[in-house]
């Protein structure tokens, strides 16, 4: 069964392709590829982010509060309405990320968010997470706001499975066709030569990783895919008003 509750620290780093390739060579000494990445260079993660009409959740997140939360619908690849996906709440409290998710059939997930009514409990669902999402939906009047997808390569620590490092590329977004089954097309969010690395760990990171970050001059960066897209969208709207 896939893990449905996560508590960990997540640190983000940006790099170019040359540094990315050097980092991979180091990781091969200490980490193992995700099972899917052993036969495929990348796998696609697609998300629908939900927010209020006035973008309350992302605006609050960008203000860097001590506590923030969001709701998203996640699939691996392009699902059909009958495929299972994840509906998840992601919270961040004083730097600690808590993610809670439950499997749902895609059509069930759409209905749940639209109506606020939990689906009939089935074996593949997480009862506690369903209750938490139901409460979340009672607090916020949410609607789909953004489609965001990217291609990922992931590693796990050989000696510490709690250590996970991921690389995301080809991040694309759209604010129309906000349904997962409609394909993974969208506008590029970052330059093609930019890679996003995330180091995810429940506790401290190993010494070899600290040394690698120092060697390649990689420094923690505050970066949100959804937040970056939102700021880009707002900038475009303001620019268009100036032109008019």
C-alpha cells in the first residue's frame, strides 16, 4: 500500500543541466533510483490545485506564514475518469511538511470537491483523510484554479529509505481545461536548463549529502511551483492593463 501520511522537511535547490548531471553521478554512489525510474528516465506527475475565488490559499502561502495549507488532486500520468488518483491536503508548520492523502477514483474526487460530500467508504480509501478533507472543504469554498504537471526522477537512500531526492523538469501549467483526463499540456514555467531538486528527510541529512551541496555550491531556495505560476499570472494581468 502506498504511504498516505508524510511528515518531513523539504529543502529545494535550483541548478542547471551541467550541475544536475554531476549531482546524479554522486547520487549513484549512495542512493537508488525509484523503481519506475529504473526503466524510465522520468515519470509524469499531474496536479489540479484548488483555491477560493479570490486565491486566498496561494496568497496566504506567498506571505510566508508559520502555517499554510493547500488541497490538490494528483495523478501519475494522464488518468481516465475510472482511474485511481490521490486527493491530498498538504500543510507546512514551522518548516515541517505534513501531507495526508487518500486514493479515490477520479470521478469520485471531482464529486467530493464539488459537493463537499464524502464518497461512500471503500477499501482503497483512507477514512481519516476523507474526514479531514471534508472539514477542509467546509472551511473553504474551493474551485479548480490551476493545472500543473512536471516530469520527475526520484532517488531513495540505500541505507535510509526516509531520505528521498527528486528532480523535476518540464514544469508546465494551464488555467483552462482544469481536468486531469484532458492531457498534460501547458505553458512552460521555467527555462529548459533549470532543474528543481528537492531533498526530503524526516530528520537530518547525511554528511556526504552536505558535502555534495557544498561542492556544487547549491543553496536552499524558497520556491513554490504554484506560487511562481500565480505571481507570473498576476504580472501578466497587470502588464495587459498597462498596455490597454
